[in-house]
C-alpha cells in the first residue's frame, strides 16, 4: 500500500539501525555483542547491598567467533 509521508528529519542512526519510509517486506538489522560482567553488575534498585569478596569474572574465550553474521547482498 502506498504511503504519503511529510517532512522527515533524521538526527542520528546507529550502526545496527534501520530507517525506512514506505512499504517494506522484511527488515532485519545485523548486530552481535558479547558482555562480560562480574557478579552484581546488572543489579538495579534502591538500597542494594552486595558482598563480592570471593567473586571473579573469567573472560578467557578460546574460540575466535561465537556466532558469525553473514549478509546476503543481492
């Protein structure tokens, strides 16, 4: 279905973002990320008390690629 779009102002688009105006069949951004965090890193809230005296984060990653991204460009 055709769409009528007025003025559009784009301030910023991230590296794995999609900007589309009009009809589209499928949109699929490609991005991967790996996060290493120690115990208690993602806690949220008020008054949190954490004791990490015996905690360690091991980040030894022996493989080169965890989940490869391949893009078919036509």
